[in-house]
C-alpha cells in the first residue's frame, strides 16, 4: 500500500514512517527541501519536494496512493505568540490542508482515506469535565486553529475518500515536549507548572502511530478521533510520576504569573488542559501498548 505523508520529517512523522515501512507499506514524504530531508528519513522513503504554496504536482505513479496523512504545520511552541506568529500558525495548517483537499477533489490524488492532524486543544479549557469526540470546539486561539484546520479537511467532496481528523494530545517519546519537561527535573529544579490541577491528555508515540495505522486499515473509523491514552492525569501527578521515573524530586512548581511573563499568551497552552477520553478507539477496542503513564515513561527513559 502506498502512503503519502505531509509533515513527515518531524518527531511524529518519522516514527510513523518507521512503523509503516516495517509493516510493508510504501512511504512517500512531501517536504520543502529534498536535499536536507534525505538524511533525516528512514532508508527506502521516497521524497517529493513542494513549496507549500504552488498547486500540488504529484508523480503519475502516485495516483495509486491509498492513504494521505497530513501532519504539516508551524510549531506552536518555542516563541511568543505575536500577531504575526499566530497568523502563520493558522495559515500554515489551513494552507497545506486546502492544497491537499483541492488535489483530492480534482482527482490528482485519489486516496481511500485522508488522516488530518488536529489537537486536543480543539476543545479549549474544560477544567475537570471529561470530553469526547462529540463535544464542540472551544473559543481560545488553539481551539480556533484546530477548528479551522479540521473544517478545511472536511471539504473533501467525493464518496471514495474517508476523512479522519485525529485530535492529538501530549505525545511522549524520546523527542518532543517531554524532553523539555524532564530537563528541570534532571537539574533538581523541576515541578508542576502553574496550579498543577490542569489535565494532561497524553499518548505514547508508539500508540499514536499505531492508531494512525489502525485508521488506515479499518474503514469503520471516520470523523474526529481523539489520539490520546485512556488515562489522562493532572499536571502535578504527571510531574510527580516523571520525577519518580527519573529518580528526581518534583518539589519546585513554576508559578502561573511567571509563565505568563515569560511566554505571554502561549502560557495558556500549559496552564489550561483538557480531560480527553478516546471514546472512538475504546469503541473499536484498540489495544494500547501503554495505558498508564508510569509504564509509558519507564519505556522511554529505561
């Protein structure tokens, strides 16, 4: 089976590529810089160069692509959310998705499924409320981004392409946000961020790529799917368990006001959370490798 991945050079994309190749898939990755990308991908991956602006020009042999996976988008972390940054975060997601959908609607691509990334930020701040795929969007900036991103994906207008938007939680692995969260603990100065009562909906990267492969191979899944583990935890418990796994104390909370000063509006991403339930994956009895946080962290840091 041929799979085309946008955003395949990132943390999630590279893990997904490895998983698919091991299962016998033929993987193509779309990138803006073919030369710099080649050394970062698994051997056997085919590469297509695209500037993210021009209409998609797909090689003739990719008419047979059965799955398109869109993970592309500017990082939401690492810098303050100025007006210009927020505009680019939004535009980078909508622009790529629009180009993919146009290619599908015009017949340039004819996949059986489009898996479009989204995030649990779709739901906005929810406190202790348990939320599932049937709950509506929030009103903060991240919720607006996710809603616009998904809305563009659902503009696919044919009967043969199934669309799934996967709302991804905090992805745990040897790269990504977990390393940033672990660093202060390793230096003996770590602890919960803000009040510590906000919920973190997490997932081990192996389960996330497993869910994506399950979606490709099982036609019963369509629409939004929460890409999270079944057992979310509060921030204080997350940092406590992380400290236990790293054999470090987690006694030094970072005050909310300090995060707001340093990060500006981006601090909302860390100070407010969602208690997300993966009802779609539970309904199909997907077999998670890691359902408990401590086991997931031990696997990563062993």
